[in-house]
C-alpha cells in the first residue's frame, strides 16, 4: 500500500468515514454468512413449520380424537395377552 498525502483535515475525515462504512459492510457480510451457515446446519425454520402444522392439526377435532384414542390403543397394546 502506498502512503496517501492529504491536504486538509476534511480529506482525512472523509477517508475515515469511508473506511468506517467499508468495515461495517464487511462485518455485516460476516454476520450474514454466519446466519446462512446456521440455517444450513440447523433447519429451525423447517422444524418450526412442521411443529406448527402438527399443532394446528392436533388442536382441532382430529386432535381431540387422537388424544382420546392414543391412550386407549396404548393400554390395549400393553394389556393384550401374548398368545392372542
């Protein structure tokens, strides 16, 4: 890098502002790449969508039927005779 020669403080201030903005841009790019990496490794949005669908499904009449039927089926399975 070659040394720059400034003729006024205004030029120095302008250069400092430019460097500050460039630094902020690079920082935001790093944060964005970290977020993208997190999304690719841990697909929370997909899991949340699935849980939301299951929650909506289980809150209606089907959910009430399942909440009633599942314990009955579990008890039947546990209490059945081995020979039957």
